[in-house]
């Protein structure tokens, strides 16, 4: 008997639960009957089922190894123990295969996981098979569903029908987390529960049979307020509701007059949501109308026991009538942030952060206002936290007692400060005093794993004093900066990859050098960097060119996920369009263990250009127009298929561990089928998605 086998079952289960589902099934299954049974038990533990959300899981290994094993209907089948699944589209096309993984034949026939109760589907592309699978699952199988789509595209009608089903009697879910804010700006989606959207279904909607009678817990991320008002008509058994607006409460398409009429109505939602006990709201408040709507909303849930609100205000207004210009104290909270009647309220959790003038902030007076206010005294809600951020000019006010934050020039906090000292993500606006922050970073932020660096002072054309000061900093302190270690940071974002590159090259050598040294210095501080996101891939080439001492060959060996913006291969200078040809050589040299690569392109998917060189003279515009017009000809399409094939094959050959390539771009519809045929031939054992704006290859 080995030492591992000598361990008791309880210890072995803990060990197995710390392995991924893939490692458990491939490495330990069939060693002996006892291990098989314990592995099955781990799959029955909540949130410990089959999970696809990490880089490095290849399509080949899954389909040749784990999928057949888990679907095996033997006497001791793993599939019958699985209670939870998580499919995430960030590092694979697995969301496109959900219907094949769950069902043997048609939807609802030969379902492999009889005890599956919880499902998470995130960052997925909408498709008809996916919607059919989800529709069957919410009607027949699941208790809990978490769902977020990355992009809807032309599937709006299908999605609207599915959302209607989510809030109908056909849905048997008890808990639902739904994100319709990410990539779903179409207001029709938010209006899909409105009676006016379905005139032929008006009779059905007026009957109680259309209600969802099982749903108890709802967390929704949305854009428009109309959707919130519609769903409360459909979920009479709801006990807990959490509402998160993408930014502020968008009241379109209704007019200001419509909203003013609505908020004058009295009453509550008790007849519609009689079992509601807890309500949570997170939003920005931008004007007096939104404050009035907030008050109307809170008065409608004035019978609840628990209330949690997170409010923010971004801008300082010169208008004396702006509510944010009032003193935000106990009186303010009672008047604007709570229901008028609170007879059942036993738990009130609030956090407010808004931009204001320093002269208007008297933190001691604000704190004392809760200690003398009768309402808060009676309920013993007098221990609040209030302080002012002098760097960003924000007042923070919370019902929780938390430690004072540390403020530095250029430092921003992603989440609200009530998570201190457990903040996980921060943002940095580079400032000359950033050196003092970085020196103490591990001490101040032992829980931060993600830093986003604002690159505004390093983009083309910036000649501000800040840019010059940063140049001096990274010239004079670069060796001290290199010696700093960010022991816990695993992700660095430099700018926004979704920002379309205009095809111009930065001609400022000083700025390119400073930016290169800044990138190299910050990257060199990390000890276990796994995720690297860079707005412009050319910045990394500059780092190799101007900061080779700082950017050593082994610096990026730990990176598994990379995301870059790559300039157009059609538009721009000759230098700009040729940047992409350096992509694979750079990755194979500096990031050889890369598993997921995501590229943002302003146009075609190939990153190597075949455009002839054009001089930037009076003939450039005419030559470029002629070139762009030629891109839809059969000859041009064939040439681009060939160069794309070369790009893909070189990438797969040089990066042996690469499992997933994801490209955002824009191509002519005529190219879709040609690209698909080529990729299918070159990568026969793979999962492919190709559209006019997206290319996804899981190998």
C-alpha cells in the first residue's frame, strides 16, 4: 500500500478537491475502486464539479480523455455524481459544445447528468443549440443558473423568447443570476417582458399561469430600469433580489414626463412580491430625476427586512440644485437612500462614494450626525465610517466600520472601500510619486492580484508635463524599480485592448523609450505573472528594443494568458501594418508557455500584412482606397486565406502549449466560408467558430 492510499478518506477527499476535475479523472481514475468512489464523491460537492474556466485545457485532451470517461454509464458512473458545472468562454469554445456534452441525442434525450442542479455559463456566444439546451435544463433539471452572454449579434429574437421563458411558469429554477448588461445594449431585449412587445400574448400574460412560481433568489445585472419594473410582475415567490445597473439607471425609452408621472404613484410591491425580504441595489446616480426614481424604488420595497445599497456619483456639479451638493450625512441617507416607512427593516447596509469639493467635507460632523439622529439611534445604526480621498476628491460613507485606506497619487480602487483590507483589484494612473507606492505594495495590498495601468500619458501625441515627469522617473529610478517585487500580482493590464488602433505609429522616440522602460519595469516586478494584457502589441516590441536589460528572456515564462491590440494590416503607415509579423517570433521567444491568446484587430483576422508599401504622400488616399476595394475579389480572398493559414500554422508550431486563439476583427462575409474550410483542413481535431467579427479556435 502506498503512502497516499494509507490516508483516511476525509484527507483524500480534501486532496482530490484541490485538483481540477480534469486532473482527477485523467490521473487518478481506475487506480483502484476506493479512489474511484472518492473521486465520484468530490463531484457531488457543491461548486466542485466539471469546470471549464482556466487556460490550458485543450480540446483534444478533453474529447479523447475526460469527456468519454465522465459520460461512461458504468455501474459507478462519475456523471451520476456531478451536481455542478461551469462553462466559461474565455479560454475555450466549450460553450458551443454544451448540447453535445449534456445530451446523448436530441435535446432532452439521453441526458448524461441526472443529478446536475447548478450550472454557470459565462462569457458565451449566443447560439440556437445553447438556448435549446438551457431551455430544457431550466424546465426539467436545474435549481440554480448563472448566465452571462458576451455578445448577442443577430440572435435577439431567440434571446427574448428565452428571457420570457426564464420568467414564466416553465422555469423551475430556485436561484438565477442573469447578466443582460454585457454586450446587450439593445433596448428591445430589456423590453421583452413588456406586454406591448407581444400583443398576441396579452391574454396569457394577464394570467397567473405565466408567473414563475419557483424562483426565490434573483441577481440581475442590467442597463434599463424598464426591465426591472417588468420582472417584478412575473416572480411572486421571490425572497431575495439583487439589482446591479451597468452604470446609472437608464430610463430610456421613456420621457422625463413619463418617469415623473411614475414616481408620483403611491403604493408598494407587496402585492407583487409578498415574500420579498432582502433587496440590494448598486448604481450610479447622476441627477435629481434618478434620485427621485431611487426613492420611488425604495418605497416600493418598504416592507423588506434587509436593504443593501451601493451608490456612486462621478462628477462635481456647479449647479446649486444638484442633490450631491448637499451635505451627505444621516439626514441625507434617511431622506434620499431609504424608504419613507421602514417598520420591518432590521438590517441596513450602505456604501456611498461620490466626487465632491474638499471644503464641503467635515467627516467628524458627518459621523456625529448618525449619533444624534433619532432614527439611527433607535436601531443602533450609529457606527459609520466616513473619510475623504484627497487625491481623487471622493467622499466615502459606509455603514460598516473599516480601516482607513492608504491614498497615493495615481492609485484607484476598483471595488468599494468596504472590502478593505481585502481589496483584490486596483487601478493605477501613473504619477511621479508612484515609486513610493510600489515600494510598499506587498505590505499594503497582500490580497491584490490584478493591477490595471492607465496608459493615457503614454499614447500618441501626449506631450504633457506628466508625461515628461514620468520620463524622468523611469530614467532615474529604473534600477530601484526593478528590485521591487509584487509577490501576489498575477495579472497586469496596460490600457484597453478593445480600443481600436488607428494605424499610426508613435514617432516620439523619447515617449517610446519611457513607455518601454515602464512596461519592462512593472512586468519585472511580478513573481508569478499569469495574465498579460497590452493595449498595443508594438509597445512590447519597443520594450525589447529599448529596455532589453529589464525585459529578460525568462521574465514572461509564467504567462499563460495574453491579450493584445494589433494594428490594422490594411490601413496606416508601412511600419504600422508590418507590426503583426513580429507577433509569433516575440511570443515564441518571451512567452513560450502561452495557452490562451486573444487579439483585437480593427479589420481582418490575419496579423501578417500583404498590402504593398504606400508612401504617405498625396497619392496615399487613392492607393489605399483602391487596395480596400480589391479586398472582396476572389484573388484577394485566396491570398488572405493563404497568409492566414501561414499565420495559424506558425503560431501552432511555435507555441506547443497554445490551446485557444480568440480574435476580434471585421471581415467581409465572403471570407467566412473560405476561412472556415482552411481552418478545418489544417486543424481537423479542433472546435471552430468564425463570424464576420470573431474568430475562435480551440485546439
